[in-house]
């Protein structure tokens, strides 16, 4: 059966307000540039730019920021037919980025009463989910009700319809009530996913531990649905574990870092693209790292998403004759 | 390995205020008698009275009603070491019962800001759960945070430690936000349980359907953890389905009905007792029905819980030479 | 112009559940008797029993307890045409009384999401308020929105229509967020009232002080609307201050005390009756004290409200030839 | 007695994010410039720029936006010693401005859980209020608790210490729950103020009416504390009413309008300056109109506040030989 979509992402689509004047504290930044942001939105935009057929399930504020997001995602080639407009005056999430130096950047978030967390389970369409090969959930969608229940229902419908579930842990402390609560839901969702992607710190949050061990993590999750688990260790690269016991290591590419945010989203977009195209896990890790190296050198997360040509050029350049 | 407890129940322990003058609308009832109530508390008390070794995990208001519950459960032989006292001025849940006629009774609930729904995941002790053979979850514990996360964590810890999970659906609409939300969590918990007990209506809530079919229900759940599913059809008796395809039917016993509440709790207590004692599914269904027939003829739910002798006498009397 | 009502009270009408077995901790009380309760409801019932023409503005839960209150107040002669039925599943406030000894009694309150605090300003009828000589506000009505705004609007409408405003401070800490907030609203309401009644402790709450002084209190309030201020000092009796500088002292009558609650409400009812009948301040203080002495010797607050004959008999008996 | 401050303002100090590319819908604006905003902050900054000695009472988010506001107000000459830093992760209010055309502009507000509305009554210093000649309250401070109680307490302390209370109605529907609630608090505050300033629409909100009449409005308010009432009618100018019956009319000056927001704040700042300097009501109205005409022709509200010289120049230019 042919599916309409390679990937449907579910969760938040927000606004990034990136410092126009940077390498300074935000107090001294007087101008901000507007971009679409939010992990699953960035991944969807990135994957579409790489050529995948992509859809999105989410809820948008009924205002100019919501309109802008819909329009931008449409223009990026993402199907927005299941991006619902909120009717209860919720707002678009905002992220003001502060870039003090390449090593030191931070984000000032506006996440109170944001529309994306009001996506409700009754708004999830089984017919839409049936049309995709992969469903991408980002952890933040689980942080509050009713988005939490919408995401859990989407996972259930994906499993029922043999759609692969990809879970990007995407742990952002500010939207969660407690570490215990976080661990409960990240665990529930990871156990029901086919592919789980996160940093080592994010897997620690899933386990409510301070310093977890990759082997213990994958042994525990492989007792459930996951077939492939990617654990990222920053500049030390990433590891891919498969249920049948294979381990792959990916290395970080050199980059002229402007800021670090956007790295994880571009990594996921390129990794999923490569897996979709059956390029194998090893190449998928390279795609992820290369895409990430490109985005951290640019000003935005969404608009900076690279093309396949750019990714392959960077891999060729840095891996050379290897 | 010998376990300290046959059964640990988790969830609410409340106060029933039963009409002293009945067969009339509550407006005309001027006096109310106080009992311990709440489905898992009733089941724990009932199981202890039948001779099982029983513990309880819950949160009690820091007031006279909370004190009374702890004291009564202790006297009933239930271990209350994991019944935590709330420190945030939450209240004890109340249920005023109205008994207009044997056919027509209703309950006026006080469930706003009740202590039991504030049991938090960090208050769940893995060491305690390890000590039991069975963990009983009642559906209402899943209705609100943080009790919801506490119950989900308890299930996870039970599975990890090979403790059998019993899930009594116990669906009470007034504590839930929506039918969709209910279906999400009842499904999640049922999939992770070994034994699921509920009325046909409660399984419909789990499925968010109006009229479900037993075969479809059990086929769906048997793809996950459940080994045994009990679906109750009121006066038409109950059905027990096993994962390997056996079906047993239980019949209701005749009873002089005073009111219908308490029926499900006494059923569960006696069924779990019989299963614990390896009496077989057929006998367990009889125990459940007999226990239920006894409680509906009495004024309370908790205090009315029968002994093994009473149950066996009723079975003997009504099944006769069969 | 003849007015239809001598008194309209605004605020809560609740249920008292009084210990049937008393002189013991509530944990050992197994039966509770149901009465109408709540300060302004008690005052309204008491005033009606004394022969005043009385109305009530409030909001009742849409359940059996709400029905009972309406019915009981109707039967007591209180006009309930402006007691609105809540349509949002709020509950009737409850007060379980514990009577350990005549000196030691306490109340276990259920005040979360109670219907009376959901009376909204748009539900206040100027036409109804116009029909009364006096409007009685009790402080608890100011504790939460929207009841707070309803009460403030009622005061404004009363002033506009030259209706005397009586403010019974009725300070109950459990419904208020902070002492500062309490002081703000008790002060606002007292400044706009003609008659203010409270215990010395309650006036301290109005002033957010630990130990206020009667002279300072009345000097401050007499700069605003009040004409008469009654400050109660428990067994030491009460003082009435008039704007033109007169001071009257009232003495407590001897009583065989069963419990202390209900004392303030019966005091207010009889005082307002006497003032309505132009019996003078001195007699009004006696009426208040006598009514109070009668109610503390009985089991309920509302049902125990005395008649004029009973009050006059007690005064005659204890004041004797004086 | 010499006072340290001519004016202390209380309420919100926020961030305006003004469209850099304008004369288009906000969806097409990609860059935003950051300014301090919020009615009382603008008035304080404007008054300081005109040479008054100004203080501010408010609560700032503990983040980069909060820091920026404090720094900017300090640099503008406003005393920020009573601007408290929030310790509960509340946010700075935001206003994204959309300028479609000079006639058509709108604001997209972020006002959920903003720090300014968490100013609490216990944070109001009587000693600080004593040091000013005028206290300016803006209506939005009354929209939610605990800021509402803080503002009511500040008014009470001002009256007690013979500080003139200026009330700028500043009605913004999005922070209020209902029109009824708005009317209750605007009325309460206006009755206790010496000077009340607002548009005709804002006075309608105070009265919860659709179309009020100036004479009725001032007759009603003059029964309470107000001595001077300013009612603004947009391009038709404004009226000043005094308690002793005088009426003054102010006319709008011609302006090259870029956007309309900021007009009211600059009006109030200049009016209060002129009244402080005893220039008389007639001149005060001119100062208000002139200041307003200057600000609507510029990009920001706060930074655009004019100097006395600029105001006098505009009056001279447009009033000419009159």
C-alpha cells in the first residue's frame, strides 16, 4: 500500500525571536527576527526540505503569529490540513534567543497557556495517521493535558495501524511539573515507540536518574516496542543501538558554531530522511551529524535546514577519502 | 520467595454517608451514618475480612475523617503503613447515598480537591510493591494528576518486579474531564495489567464506544499483557475470558436488594480471594456473585463485607445439589 | 414608601452536619444530623422567626442538598425568589461539627468549589434590593470571586437606593488567600456600611493587626459611612458605638453551653430585629445576647433560633427586677 | 512638608515589540524592535522626561526582559527602588504591535501569568507612598489578584496620608473576566480618587453601559472623592469637569499619525506635569493634547515621550497667535 506521507509530526509549532544583534546579553539586544520554531515543526520543515512528504498535527493560535506559522509551513511543503486553529484565545509559544557567545546561549520561553498544548485527543484523526509511514512525537507534547492525551492517543492509533512511531525525547523542563511526572510519560511513550532519539541527559530524565548507562537504558527499552535507539553525547557523537544487538557510532562534524539550538531538530530531520531512503543506520548517523553541523552555524533553526546536496557536500568534505 | 502481602490496593479511601432514613428522596433524609468507602478501600477491607494479607497505598486528609479511615482500616486488618497523610489541606472524599427504593439509588459526591487524588508518584515505594503478589489499581486513581502518575508508576514498578497487576475499571464520570481522556488512560492501564475487571459499560468507556462487543474487547486487550478479563453484565451475570481462549460464565445469586452500590467492590474482593487460593475461575466467579448478593442486601459497602463462611453458605444454599 | 422586606441577606446558605453522638472526638461520632447553616442563612432564618419580613440573595447547588436548603428556608418564611440554582456542578458547602465538650468544639469545613461563592454580579437584582430596608452582607461573601464582586455590587446598589447596609464581618480564615487580602476587602465593605458587627478578633482581621483598640477602630471607620459599630468581646459582652459618640455596653447572659457555634448568627438576628422595631440600642444589645444564650444551649444553629417570647423571657428571668 | 516625588505610578511595566517593517499585516513583519511599554510605565517615563520627580511601584520578571525594563526606567530618571523582582517564574507582559496603516493598528498581547499582576498587597510600602504628592493608578492593575488588592491597598494608604490619587482608567478587556467585574472595580477606585482620566468608552466600562453621558458620569462620581474628571473623546478633544461645576474643553492638535497607541499615556504624562506645575486646567489640556500629537507620529510609546520644549513648540505652532 502506498502511503501519502513519509512522516507526520505531532506537537508544537511556535515562534522563535532570534537576537539580530548578538554576542551580547539579551538586555542589549534591541531587535529580534521572527522564525517558525518548536522541535517537531523544525523537524517537519527540515524533512520536507530534504524531500520527504510531510504532514503535521497541531494546534495554532488564532492570531497573526498562528497565521504566519501555517503560511510558512505550507510554503515549506508541509501539509497543514491537520493543524487546527484554537478557538479559546490561547497564544503562540515564543522563544527569545540570547546569543552571548558560541558557547553561551540561552532561551527565554513564553509557554503559559500556549495553543499547542491544547491539542485535544478528539482532534486526532485516525484517517490522517493511517496515511503516513512514520509518526514523530516530541516529548514536550506529553508535558500537559490535553496535548498529553492527544499524543498518547496518536501513538495508540499509529500502533494499531502499523505506522512506525518515532519518539524524539525533546525534554524541556519548563513545561513539566516534576521530574517524576516526566519520567512516567517519557517511559510510557518510549516503550510504545519503534525508534527513540535523545541525548544522554534526556534518557536520564526518562529514567529519573542523574547518570544513566546506555546499556541499561537500551536493555530496559528493548523489552518493549523499540527496534532502534539513538543516544546522543554532544561533541562525542552519538550511538545507535538495534534490538538485535548491533551498535553504531556516529561522529560530530566540525562546525563554525553560532549557537547550539536547532542542532537536535536538524539531526532528527536528516536521520529520518536517511532511514526513510534506506540508506542504512551508519549513513543516517552521518546525515544527522552533518545536518546538525550546518544548522548550528546559522541564525535560525527552521529556515537554516539544509538540503540533501548540502549535507552530502559536508560529509564528502569532512570524511574525505574515508 | 514468600511475599508479605497477597494484595496491595492503591487509590481512594473515602467516607460514605449513608441515609439512615431511606426509601425516600435525600431531601427528606435528616440523618446520615458514616462508613469507610471508595472502591479500592472497600476491596481491601473485603479481602482482609476474607483472610487475605492486604496493604494499601493512598493519601488521607489530615483531619478527623482521615483519622477515622486509617483507624477503621487498621482494625479491619489492612496494613496502612503506606497511607500517607496529606499536608496541603485537601479533603476526604464524601459520598452521600440516597436510597429512594431498591431500584433507585443515587450518590451525591464531594470529590473537589480530595486528598486521594493528590497521591504523588514520588510517594510510591518500590520496596512496598515488591512485597505483594497482586497490585490492585482502580480506574478512578487515573482520573487526575498527580494520582494518575502515581498509579501509572505503581503499575510500572509492579511489572518490573513481576507483581500481578489487577485493574478494576471503576469508572466514575464525575472525576474525569472527558470521555476521550478516560479512554486514553483506561486503555493504557488495561494493556499493562494481568487481570482486568469491569462492567460492560466500563469496557465501553475504555473503548470510548457506545456499545462494545465482548469478543472485540478481549481480542484487543489480549494482544497486550492481560491473561484474564472479567466482563460483568449486571443481573445477567459475568463472563471470564482467558488468553488461551477459555470462556466461563458466572450467574448472579438472588438477593433481597436494599441498594446496589458496593456490589462491584464486594465482587472483586471475593473473586480475588478465590483466585489467590487457587480455587479456579469458575469458583471465583461464584464467590464474586455471592459476595455481591450479600452486600447489596445491607446498609453499607465496607462494613457489610462477608466472611468466607457466609459466602460459602449462600453458594451452598442457592446452588443446592448442583 | 413601604418596603416589602425588613431585611435581605446575601451570601452563603449551606449544610451543617452536627454530631448526633457528642462529647467525643469526631472520629468516634458515627451519625450526623443535617441542618441548614451558614451565617447569613442562619441570620435570615432567625430574623424571619422573630417576625421580620426577610429575603435572601444567594446561589444553591443543583442537587439534593441545594433543594433541601431552599425548601427549609421557604418553610422558615424567608423569600427565596433570588436564590439562584447553580448550573455548573458546584457543591453545597458543608460543616461537620465536632463537639468534644462545651468548651471544645470545632468544625470540619467543605468549602472547595461551593455554589455560594459562584454568585455573580450579573445575578444581583437592583429591583430586589430596592425592596428592602436593610441589606445584610456577611464577610465570607467577599472571600472569593465572583461572589466578592456580587457582594460589592449589592452594597453599591444598596447605597445608591438608600438601603441601610449591615456588615457582619463573619471572618472565616479558610476561604481567604491571605490576611492582607482579607483586610483590603473587609475594610472596603465596612467603609460603605451603615452598621458593622463583629468580634474584636474580626475587627483585628479588618485592620490586619494582632491586637486592635476599639477607639482607634471606630474613629477610623466613622470617617466613612458607618453610623453604628458593634464590637463583641465574648463572655465580656459587647460594645455599641454610635457616630455621635455614644457608647453602650451589653452583657452576656448565663447559658448552659452545648457548643459555641451559632452564637454570632443568633446575636445578629435578634439585634437587627430589635433595631428594626426601634427598641433602642440598649435593648438591641440585650436581644442579641439573650438570643445567643439560647442558641448555644441547643444542638443546631438554624433550627434553634428563638422566638421573641423566648428572648424576652430569658431577659426577664436573668435581668430580673433590674 | 517637602515630598521626594511629584508622582509615583503603580502597575505594569512591560515590553512592546514594535513592527520594524510596517504598513502591512503582522504576518509579513519579520523584525520587531523592543521598547519599554505599559500605560503606567509610559506615563512615569514621560513625566520624568518632562522634569517631574517620579517613582514606580511594580513587579518585574526575573529575566532579561525584566532587567531591561529596570535599566531603561532607571536611565529615564524613574526611581525603581520599589520595583520588586518576581521570584515565581512569571513573565514580562508583551505587546506585539501591528501597524497596517495610520488608521488601522492592533496589538497582540501576551498577558498570561505576567509578573506585574503578581504585585501583592504586602509588597506596598506606606513609607514610599507617603513621599509622593500624587499616586497614579492605572485600571489594568485592578484586573487580577493579587495586583488588584495591591492597588486597592495603595489607594487606601494614599488617602490615609493625604496623597492625591490619580486614576487612569486604562481599560484593556483581555485582562478582565467580565464587564460586570470591570465595572465593580473601576467604580470602587474612581470613587476613591481625586482625579479620574479616561476616554468616554472607558467611562462606559466603569458604568457597564453602552453609551454613557458625561453629565451623568460626573454627577455620580462627584458624590465621592473626585475633584477633577477628564473625559476624552478622541479627535473631538477632551473635557475637564471640576467638582465646583466648571467645564473646560481641550482640542486635539494636528499630527502626522503613524499609529495611535501611546496617545493616552503621553496625554496623561503631560497633563499631570502641567497640573503639578500649577499651569491651570486649560493649559494642562493643551499639554496633554500636544504631547499626544507628538507620540502618535513616532514609532514607540516610551522612547517617543516629548520634552517640555517640544510640547510648547507644538502648542505655539498650532495655536499660533490665539
